[in-house]
């Protein structure tokens, strides 16, 4: 899944994302990954919140719906925590893959050009 995200970022039409995931600028790459993570969390939270409010609408009105709303809120909070944990794990993997790729590129770059024998 991380490869899909990086592939999507690399294929961004503006070219800006590709430049920001350049191993020559790892800080910008990490910043872009953090922004993508936050955007995904915020989008998922908005969708989740709307679904929760729709579910509240299926509960009885006034005090009679109190237990239903409380149970619905607990269920949705647990679902949200799982979803958020999935998003966080995905972006930890994306960041780890990016840093691993950059370490490999930078370590190869340090050994080039080969030193002449003395």
C-alpha cells in the first residue's frame, strides 16, 4: 500500500510532489508525507463524523434516544480509533520506505566517485 501512495505522489501532475520526495531534500519529503497523512486523517474524520450523525438520526428522539446515542457514540469512537491507527500505520510505512530508499541512494552517492589508490 505504501508503494501505491508513493507511486501516486510521484505521478502528481504538478511535479511538485515528485520534487519534494527527492532524496536530496529529505526534510521536504518528510514534510509532504506528514501533510498527506494529516489530510487523509482529516478527510476520514469528516466522513466518519457524518456517518455518526446519520446513525444518531436513527435513534429515538429526546431522552428515549439517550442510550442509543451513547452506544452509537461508543461504537463510532472505537471504529474511528481503529481507522486512525490504520492511517497512522500506513504513513509510518510510507515514511520508513522513503527514508530507507534515501539512505540507500545517499550511501551509494558517498562512495562515488571511487577514490584513487595511493
